């Protein structure tokens, strides 16, 4: 039986964001304010895993802010 963690479609994305933000920015605040315009509260919910559903446009803004391309695939 699958657990809630097994069903987290953003787990890998979240881990990549946690790794990439400090490489390019001084803080999450710096990333949110200067690059994406995404509220810090949205980033906090993403990074904490408290929310697992986000609009595609939001995830795309985050990826673009990190100089990455958002890729969606089925497995």
C-alpha cells in the first residue's frame, strides 16, 4: 500500500530546489524577491512539503529562476 510520501509528486523537485537555491542566491528571500516574484510563503509550503499541489506556472517560475527547464514525464 502506498503511503502519502510515496505519492508526493514534488519530492524530487523540492530536493533540487533546496540544493540549487543556495548555489545561486544568498537566501530563499533573495530568490523570491529578486528572481521569481513568488511569495516566500509559497516557497515555504513547497520546501516544507506541507502542500503538494501547485500550479504549473508557479513551478515553471521557480525552475526558470534557477536557470532550469521544468520537465514533466510519466513513468
